[in-house]
C-alpha cells in the first residue's frame, strides 16, 4: 500500500534513495527512523517497508510516514525479510545513489552529503559506508595498510561492507544487473569489487550507532535476561550464549574486517577456490560477515 510523500518528483544526478525495513522492534525503530529523517536533506527520499503485524512498531512507522522525506511506504503483512524489500527499492527508485539503513541503526549527521561528495569526486568508488563499530574497535596499526587516499578522500578499503549505512552508485547495480537469487549482500559487494569498484568505510569514520551492539548507549540489551528474551541476529548466527560473549563478538567483528585481505587472489580465481577447500577440510569458517 504505497503512501507518504511519493509525489512524482523527478530525479536528479544527486538524488539518494534510502530504504529502511522495519519489523518488530518499536524502541529501536522510533530512534532509528526519526534520526534518519533528521539527517536527510531535500535530495534524499526515504522508502519505508514494514514487515509483519507488530502493532507497536507499525504505529511508530505510521506516525512518521507523512514526513516530507518519506517517499513511499509499503506494509507487507508477511515477514518478507530483506531480499524482497531491497529488490523493491532497487527496481523502483530512480536516484543516482541507493542506500539502506537498518531499523536498529542511528545515523551520523551529514552522512549522505559526505558519502555522496566522495562518490562524485571518485568515480571508482562503488559501495562506501558509515562505520558501525565503536571508536575503541579501531586498530590503527592493523588498518593503516588498507586506508587509501583517493582525490582527497580516504577510505578503509574492503571488498564488502555491511548491509546498513552504505551508499552505492546506481551504476554498480546497473553493471551487475541486480543481485543473484541466492546472493547475499556481501557476495554482491565482492562481485562489484571484482568488476573494479572500490568499496569500504569512509575515513575518518562516520560513526553509525548500531543499537543492537550491547555496548551502544541506545541498546535495550543491558542484562542477561534482556539477551535471552530477544537474541540478536548476530547471536543466533554465531551461537552466542551470553551477553558478555556478544560484546566480545561485536568487537571481534570489527577486528575481522580490519584484518580482511584486499588481495583479489584471496577471493577470486583458482587460488581462492583452493583456499576455500582447504578451510573446509580444516574446519575453518569464512571471515565473518558482520551484522548489519
């Protein structure tokens, strides 16, 4: 059911279309959506997709659906998860840039303008992102070899970024012809890198507060009981059994992306295939794709 500010306004070469998918977390959604709308300028259009029938969350979304920065609102009574809403945006949005912000992420001031300017100044930038970790997670000695300077902009390079807080050139989507049926966003980023696009996190970092990180000042997960009552996607994925283990896991996710190779042969071609086979035989997992 389209609603909100979808008014047929024509797109320009600087427009940004932003997707937010909401589900069943009214506390986070209230903060994340209000903050997203605060940080959007007149060239940014927010597309809202609500999954399911959680009344409290739906009430929050509807209370903000008439905001002038909201362009479309769609309510899916079933939980369509991530792929269908993302394809909805990618299929219908006409902006020069595409973004996604999760319903548990509080965006930094000026994120859209900063990332867009970097894209405009560096044609090779493909998918660049805000940083979803804490200041204490940054390891300068580890990251320094991966931080490059491009026409005055610095980027902590990586072949993939998380699925929230990024800004992608439309040309990336057009060249890759969308996402494969079973392709994760991480693999989509890898495919973009293989086509020559430069991905990574803008530096100095634009800090995006991931409220599902138990170290966030906005988290609702302060006790072990909170953790047991509503486990995060990361805790389910990594079989994390306690709140302290989840804190440690959040830090390790930041360490892993800083340590991740930016040598193409580690991901593409025969060498990468042999490396994956070796890791499977040794029982090693792949480098963790953090959430968001």
